[in-house]
């Protein structure tokens, strides 16, 4: 599980670094705005094509982790609900036994 967490963390860090680099490049570029927008568009399109499989894989892994966590939480919720029902049934049985001792 820690390997999955580190992979997701690495992917997020990589994406943040790429976005930060692009933004810094645009802000400090000595070219006119229209030229920079065209270059930025080309760069983003190239990055999207180049890293699309990695992004899709990271997204798939994240969704699998979320589904697993959801399954585990639902399982624990059901277990907790069953435990509460069991305690209520036990308490009802005790009360029934006590009331059987006292015939009114």
C-alpha cells in the first residue's frame, strides 16, 4: 500500500512541477504574448500526447484505491451495524429474562 501511495505522490509532484515550470516559463519569457500562447499551446499538446498513458494509469490507480477504500469502509460500517444489532438483541433478551422472573 505504501508503494501505491508513493507512486500517487510522485505523480502528483511530477504534475505540479510540470505545471509550475510552464507557468514560470510563460511569466519570464521575453517574447510577445501571442507567440508565447502559441508556444504554450504546442507544449501542452505535446505533453498531453507524450504523458497521456502515464496520467491515465495514475488516474486508474487512484480510482482503484478509492474503490478499495470505499469497499473497506462499507464493510466496516456493516460490521459495526451488526455489532450494534447484536448488542440490542442481547439487551432485549436480558430484559425479557428479567421480566420473566417477575410475573405480574
